[in-house]
């Protein structure tokens, strides 16, 4: 009759094999995946760890006594007598009364190494015999081959011992041979020899005494070349040690939440991750919730609830406020164990501190944002330089042409004076560009009050040739007392772009008239530039009006830069541009400045 006790509940939908044992290694709970992993029927649930891994269970007695985590790789045989290699990890819970043991099949990883080991154990095995009565030493051919000596080489005991590498290897064989001669004590050692050709080689020396009438009269044994096997073994040990260090150094904490009892168990790594004193920890769900960052709490709690509702697995990242007040980025993953009716009973998972990786990512993103902003500023500055200097240089070039074509001495002085003024305005433009460079290197703009009319008059003077050549009439209906908040180089550039656009897109059927006026509201000053030019089809082009390289007429001098620059500079001044236009009648640009 089967007298095994029934488990409190069955752990279902578990993605990994897991058992929970007490200090005697008696199984308290066992996941369904564990039963499948060890080829056990559901009706025959194991009661002790020995039933799963045989005599290997003894290695975990140390863990239960010391209450420390333990990671081991063990060998078992399946029901079909197939050897399996199992990596096990044992973790005590916070009460130190129960232990979580996880299993992982690593047979494929180790099989190649084990096959190599078994094959090489039957190869390159020589023999030797010492006769203490005759004081002779006999080596087999394979033993000579291992030592890399000729077939006719005749050794003695001292010479044989001197083949062992000087230091601990030679000392060990000396001690073993002495103990075998004096006390008939057998030996089995893995040591390094230095062959006759000067090569270091790992060998296995096995010996036992030959005793006659209570006296040791000699000893004999086998000698095996294990160099390749040993070096592979040492390499494997190094890799295994690295793996252990990686597991322990990954800063991963394990937690177990009993939903019905609201008991939350943390391992010691969890307290380290969250910077909480174990003695101050309230073992309940609310204790975890209390350390989640306020900005992330709603989402984290929602993720837990969705996992309990079976909508999705708990797999999220959140920030936590550690005991010292610092912020940590935590990666959380968990599975929910349910009863037969699907009700959630407990939740088991891990938390990993990924703060360093997230900080690096945040810094990289911030640096990228800064670089992108600087690139935009650099591009805008290049356009400003190109557009504004071209306007001034074109004006000087036009005046020079007028001067060369002029035949009247009276106008010669007028043109020379206009050229001098244009040159002065070009110097001012370059000076303004230098100020723009300084502005571009700062994150914020310091606005100040600017007299609007003087800036307008200066801009008109800088394009005097264009005004004369186009026969444009520019009327300024703005009082000298009017001031707006801004930056002079930006205001100059905006006015320059609007005026040169009016001249560039004037109507061939009538004289160009530009009226510049002002309107006031409670919180804004609006400067209006109205012209009677060819106008813009806003239904067709309104959405692209301020785009870079967008042109709306066939004018050969159109570059599609002026309005793009003006709009960017108005936005930088916390203002905006509004446009009204009719094809064939003209356009009005409204510059809105905050008071």
C-alpha cells in the first residue's frame, strides 16, 4: 500500500524543474516539470531527494548544515541506464528551514569531455617494475615512449625520479616511493614529468609494493600519459569556476510569495539588491511594493496583477528606492503557481540589479540628443550665414554694377556712399553672425528689449541697391518707442528675409509697395509686413510654407531658405509667424511677439 503523503498542492506550468526540501532533504513540494525531468509518474511522487539523484543527495547535506547556497554537477542514470549529467543549485530560504533545489540537464555539454576521458584512459599505458634485491628498474616500451627516450634506454630508480618536474612534483613521487618501500603503501599520483626532449607532460603513476615474508622486495605499477586529458580537465575546472563566479556575481536575488498567506520570502541577495536590513524586513507583498519608485509603482503593480490573472507572465523592469535612498533599476521575472482550478497560490521569481547597464544607456541617449541638437543648430547656422551674407554681397555687387554703368558724376558720389553703407552693413551682418554662434552654444536665450524701427531702417539700408533697383516703396508706420523682446541678430535676420522676399517676389505689373505696421493685444505685439507682390497659393502650399528648400514660384534666385530661417528664429524667441496671402494680390506676414 502506498503510504506517501499528499502534497499541499501541485506546482503547474513551471518552466523549470524545482523541489523544495527540508533540512533532512525530505521533499516538501515538487513541480510537475521535475517529475517529467526525472522520468517519474505523477502518481509516484518522490518523498526524498535520494529518490531523484541517488547517493549524490549526500553532497547537499553540507548545504543544509551550513545554510548556504550550493552549486554542483552530478551524474545519474536514467531508467534506460543512460548516463545523465545534472547541474544542481541549492538555495536556502530566508527561514533557513527549507531549501529550493533547481535542476538542469547538461549532458550534451559534458558528454564530449567524458567520451574523451574514457577513450584516453585505455591508451598510452606503460608498466614498470623495481627489484630492490637486484637494484634494477624495468620500463616497458610505452613507458620509454612517454619519457621520450630510446628503446635501449636503461633507467635506474634515481634517474626515473629525476624525470619528475623539480619542486612539488618530484617531492610527491619521492615521498610516495619511500612510503611504498618502507610501509608497503600503494600510491596513485598525477604529476608532471620533463621528458628527455625537454617537454612537460602530465602522467599518472600507480604503484604497489611486492611483499615477501613481510619484507618489501620491490614494487611495480603502471605509467600513463594523461597530458591531454589532464589539460582538458584543468581547463574544464577553470571554466567551471568561472561559471560559478558568474552565477554568484550576477547579483540575482530569488523571492517566493505565498499569495494566500501573503508571506514573502527573500534570499540574502534580495536584501543586498534593495539595500534593506533583513531584520527590518516585513515579509509581505506590501514590503516589496513600498520600495518601488512612485513613478513606476502603478505599472509594476499592474504587471503583477496581469500575471495573477493569467494575462501574461511577470516580466518587467522598474526602479526601486534602496534603503540608502539611491535609485536602482531592477529587472523582474516570475512565474505563478496555481491550484487545479487555476487560482493563483504562489509566485516565485528573480530580481536582478541592472542599474549600471541602464545608466550607460541613459547617458548614451542623452549624448545622442545633445549631438542631434548641435547638428540642427549647426545646420541652421550654415543656412543663416549663406542666406544673410548672400543678401549683403548681392547688394554690394549690384551697386558696383550701377556705379560702372553710371555716366553722371552727380550719381557717382551717391553710389559710392551707398556702397560704403552696404559694406558697413556687411560688417554688421558678420558681427551678428558671431553673436549667433555664441547663442547657438547655449541651451537658453536671454531676451532683451529691442527698438524695432532702428533695426528695420538698418536692414533697409543694407539692401539699398535692391530697393533702388526694384523701385520699391517701403513705408514704416511704427513709432520709435516700440520695443519687443528678442535678440537683435535674430530680429535683423527675420526682417531681412521678409523684405528681400517681398522684393524678390514683386509683381511685374505694378510698383512694389511694402507697408510695415504694428498691432497690439493684451499679451502680444504683432508686426505686420504687407506687400502687393505676386502672392502665395496657401491652399496648395500652406502646409509646406516654412519647410527647408520649399519654393513656390519660378524665380531663379529662390532657395527655399529664407522663411525656414525666419520661422526657426521666431520660435527661438518664443514667438510665431502667421501668413495671409492671395495669388496676384500680395501677402501679409504677421510676427507675434510676447509682451
